[in-house]
């Protein structure tokens, strides 16, 4: 483009007079840039407000008792959410045990066996399932596990969360596997490696970190879920390690305390919310680091 | 890729002659993988196992529909279509009409869209078209961080921060300036439809803005250049070259946000006031389909009561399914078959 002056076509352009951009249009341009910048600020304010308030209110209420004791009856100071933290972990462990293998399997189906009409159907259904309200999933888990068992349980909560994890994991796994170049699969076939072995040890292995990221996103999404646990895990004021009994969960406890009329419980709700977010972030970070440093390289 | 240089290993290859250097090399590499005949059985088994996993996703949808339909039979036979047109919700006399909840769900979701759509599109346009490239990643990451906050934490914040602000500053102001419309009248409790709409808006902004951003980035660069070459300012370029081309995708993003708003439970339940009434004023408390499920499902004693609640769940499920399917198709139509990234 440096020799435009020697180009006859360019010379003729200089004869065309371009009218200057009117003041109105220029003002409009600046105004809209300002408006767009303002919307960004308007969106970021609540974000920072939520985090700042959470830390400010939560930090003061977290102490050893909060992390080691069960809730005290109304009116008594102290007590904590230790059983709810443990309960959340149990429910999430059940959800992951059920949801992760199924989700990854469905992802493998979509990417390796589902480049056809059947795959499209499954793909569409998992996208649609992603949008089903979590409370509706709760009803389904209630009918599926709570009614036959005749009482609320950690298992029912785990099933509800697993149902929510599967479509998310399936879609992210599919996208990660599709990123693996076809040539790598062909190289394995060329060496006489069977298809299942190629999929597991070559394709999935290559995409491990991406797949794990997808799993962690799904995990983080369900870890704070409350609605599907209301009538599956139900909540519990005491320690419970049995998976067929009502179990406390951190998010349920936050809900119960937040809508209660007691100041002491409100403080604990803030502390619980802070612990919940810290635990989610810590879980995600731990897995990321483990992946990076090769602890899970064989996964 | 000189094929001559590399001897090709094959299935059931005869024992390679030992001695020559090249053969030794091949053998060293392939021995663990090529020992004996490779059976096809594990392959077939694995293929079907994975297909089964895919089928599980379809089965899941079937299971959800089955549970909801079977569970709501009693109420369906008792009330029929009247269930959705009736506003009397009375567990004591076993009369159930879902109208107040449907009304609450629609009004709170629409209100949230009114607030969230201009903001999300503004954010998406700013991030993709206006902001310095260095800031782009940080900004999009930060707005998406909003999506990672659990619903119950939003609710907690709304109860103790948003509602007092609405009660003390926003509602008196709205009543004074727009009170004549009838939408902003009555005592300013703080808690009510307005609070639900605002908190929902904050929750769906990340979804709408990130999908809008995705749609805007697939608009070809030459569209922008063409409009600029005609002498347009940057805003005119965005309006004519970008937003107009992305219309269908943006509408899809908005509908996807609507889908999320319709089914959102916890935060709404915590601030909407939970009263099954249809009131014109946005200051009045209301109730949504999702929050009546959250509040009353475990307390539903009678069979008909439970069945009525499940029917509300079924209605909610169908509405969100239709809304989401529509939105997916619209987003796909712009991103040309590239499936939209799943939003967490």
C-alpha cells in the first residue's frame, strides 16, 4: 500500500470530495461509546458489591466453631455448619460419581460415534436439558428416588445434581474431543491400535485437560445449587453420614438462615455463603493445578 | 512422508524377520500394541457402551417428561385446562389454580428482560467493538464471573442489600415520578415483583451478554470494513454493519436469558414476597411457578395438592423447553451450525 501515489486509481480517488462527518453524527458516535461504557460499569457494580459484601460480612463470622460444630437451636449463640459442609461434599461426590462417567461417555458418543442424525438428536436434547429449570429436576429426583425410598436422602440430592451435570459435561467433552486432530487418531489406527483403545488412551488422553475443565465447570455450577436439593436432600440439623437419610447441604442451610428472622442466623448465612464460594473456587483450582502438574495425567 | 522408507505394520503381520536394523526399530515401537490377533469384541462393546451413554441423555428427557406427566395426572383430571386460567390457590379447600404463579413468572421475567437486555447488549458491543484489546479478556472474564455466583448467594445479597436500597431510594423515587402509571404505586416494601425483576436481571446479564458477544464476533470483518468505507462513524458501523447482521442471534441470546429467568428459583423466592395475588403494581408481592414449588412442595400433604404442584412443574418444563429450543435454533442460525458454547 506504500506506492498508492503512483497508482492511477488512487489518484482519481483524491478528486472525489468526501463531505465531512456532521457534528450530529460525531456527537452520536461519542454518546453511544459513552453509553456502552456506562453499561459495563452498571454491570460491574453489582458484581463488586456482591463480592465485597460477602467478604465483609462473611469473614467476621467464620471461626473454628463455625467450621467444626453443628447448628445450635434458635436463640443460642454459636454453632456452625460443619455438618452442612460435609453433607454438601457427600452429595457432590455422589453426583460426580454418577454424572461424570455418563457425561463423558455421552461426549465420546457425540464426538466419535455421533457425527450423524442420531448424534444431532442427542446434541439438541442435551442443549435443551441444559435449560431445564433446576427445581423441575428436583421434582424428577423426588419421584425417582425419594418416593420409592420413602424418605429424603443424600442419594436423591446426588441424583438430581447428576442429572444437571450430564448434559453440560457431554457437550464440553464433545467439543474438547473434536479439537483433537483426526491425524492423531489415524496414527494410532495405523499402528494397529483398536478403536476403543485409541479413543480412551489417545483421543481422550490428549483432551484430558479440556475435559477436566468442562467437568469442573459443571461441578461448580451444581455445587451452589439449592432448588433441586429442597425436596431431595432436604437438610438436617445433625451429623449424618448415611446416604439414605436426610442430609444437610451448605446451600440449603444458607437459604434457611437467610429467610429466618434472627440476626445470628443471618451472620451465619453470610459466613456460609463465603465458605461455599471459597470451596467451589478451591475445588476448581485444585483440580486445575493437579492437571497441570501431571498428578492426573493418566486420567 | 516417504512410504518406501517405512515398512508398514499390519494386523496379523507375519513375524518380522529379525536381524535388519529397520525391523528391530519397528518391533521395539510396536510390540506392546501388536501382540497377537486384535479382537474386535472389546471394540464393539465399547462402541455400544458409548452409544448407551448417548441414549441415556435421550432417556433422561423421557424420564423427566414421564415423571411430570404421571405425577400431574390427578390434578389434570380434576381441573383440566381451567387449572391455568384460575386464580384461586387454596390448599385447605383443595382448589388449585395456577394463574397467579404464571402471571408472576411472566411479569418478573419480562421485567428482568427490560432491565437486562439493553445492559447486556451494551456490554457485548463495548467488549467486542469499542474497548482496547488489552482490556477485552479481563472484562469478559469479569462479567462471566457473575454467572458463577450461586443463586442462593444472589438471594442473600438481594435480601440484605438490594431490598433496603429499593425500599429507601428507588421505590419512593419511582412512585413520585412514574406513580401515575399505576405500575409503581402502593407501599414500598422493598420485597416484591420489582426486587425479583432486578435480581433476575443481574443474574441473566452474563448469559445474554456472553452469547451476544459470541454472535458479534462471528460477524465477518468485511461487513464492518464495508460500512466504514462508506464513511460511517464507528457507531453507525456497529448499528448497520454489526447489530443488524446479528439480529437473529441477539434475539436468540435474549430468549435464552428469558429461559433462565423463567426457571430461576432461589433468588426470586427470597425476595418476591410469596403471595399468590395478581396485582398491577410492581411494588406488590407476587409469586412465581418456581418459587411456589420451592416453598410448598415438601409441605404438600394431600395427593391433589402435590399433583397440582407437579402440574405447575410440568408447565414450567414445557415453557422452558420451547423457549430454549427456539433460542438455540436462532443462535445456531447466526453462528452457522457452530453449536453455541455451553454457558455455565
